[in-house]
C-alpha cells in the first residue's frame, strides 16, 4: 500500500482504472446470473407441474374407464337375466300358460312364428288367442309387461264373441333371446312345423 501511495498520481489513476475494469469484467455480477438460474428453475417446475397434470388426467381417465367398464358389466348381467341366451316358443308357451292362469284368462290357441334375428338379440314371436273379460285380459297384459323375462305384446285386437259373454283376444307376444353366431331358429321363410319350427297346442306341448 505504501508503494502504491508513492506512485505518481497519473500512474496511480491508471492502476485504479485497470483494477476496477478487471473487477467489473471478472468478478462483478449485475444479477443476470441469478436471474438466469431462477428462470431455469421456474421452467423446470413448470415442466414438472405439466407432467403431474398429464399424469393426473391419465389416472382420472383410467379411473373413469374402470367405472364405465364396471357399469357396463353390471348392466350386461342385468340384461342377461331378462334376456336369456336360450329361449324358444315352447318356453314362451309355458310362460303364457302361467300368466293366463294367474290372470284368469283362457288360452284358446298358440302358434309360434319365425324368429327375427337382430345384431344383439332375436325376437321369438308366438301368435296367441285367448278368452276372458276385460279385467282379466288387462291383467294378463300387465303381467307380461312386468315379467322378469323381457316380453311384449306387439299387436293385438279385442273383439266380442256371439256365443259367449267373454271377449276374444288375438295378438302376437314377442319373447327375446340373445343372438348367437350360429342361428338356431327355423330356416327363413319356413312356416311353423317346417324347418325346425315346432307347432304347439294350448298346453305348450309340441305336436
């Protein structure tokens, strides 16, 4: 320090400027280094948050898909209880007899039709003639509608009878079964009793 103090002012000024310049170029930091580091950390945090968000979205979608699969599986089992994989006109005839007895109508005749195949299920029709008063016939229709197996009366007419106080019911009852790859119904165009279509009497037994 004493040596520096003994230097001429001009040389001392030059040395001071040189030292100041060296410090500015090598050691001085205006804060840009830290700004760069902070920005880099921010970008890393942003990237991690985006990854977390995507991961959560995937997990939520997976959870949603699992719930949907469980719901569809449950619905399938519920439907399969109501629409059996095996059902023919004889089965429907037995159910008709049970419902007729329960409602008090008299079955005069049943005639199976040709199954109609759809993509998922098949319609198994049975033409039906019954006799009963209005209340009994209405109750029969109601029992069909609430039956554990899905059935419906597609078309029907109710007429009076000259030889009886009872009403005559004529209609087509449709039962449903799940379609299979292999058709087990009668040949298309075959009438009852041909191509595998059974003919049954009023008791439901094949003739």
